[in-house]
């Protein structure tokens, strides 16, 4: 193979990866790749879900989702909430309806930052409900 063929082959193989990256980078709203982006930022697998409700606030650049899970998420990397009000930990908590806001005694929290994106998970271990948020 000559040098020109190798360059063209690498270019053509790189296009799908570039398009995938662009799709992922622009997936801020609730239209596509919602669960995938949460999982990529947090490195925490979200199990199968029964119900999803998602909100995106463009001006604040926040996306928050509410999931009813088939099975409980692995909470080994979460900490039990004892003092903090869970809705105060979610910057987009005001986007949720009263019925969607986290409450209860068996709530767990995981949060972090990856690639300049802050993410937060709150999970109710009793009801298997998960609140997931990314601040862009």
C-alpha cells in the first residue's frame, strides 16, 4: 500500500468517529443519548428503566432526568444522605414537579465531574427511582 492510500483509509475510517463525537458533544437536551451521556460522565451503569422523564434548561445548561428502574442501581459508590435535602443537591431540582422531587429516608448520592461537566445521581433505594443530572 502506498502512503496516499493509507492516508485516505485513515481519513475515511476517522469520519465515523468524528461524527459520533460530534453527536455526543452536542447531545445536551432530551432528544438523544440521554442515558448514554449520564453513564459516560459518571462511569456508573444505569439499569433498564420503566419510566423516564427528562428536562433541559437551555439558559442554565442543565439536564435532569427521573428514572424508575427495573432493578436497583449498584449503590456501592454512593453515600447515604443523612443531613442534606436531596432537591438542594440538584441544581435543576426546580425543573421537577412536586411529585418528581426526591424525598424519603433511604436516599443515596453520587456526584463528580468529568471533562468539565458536573454530574449528580440521587437514588431512592426503596422505590428504585433515580434522579440524574448533568450541568454543562
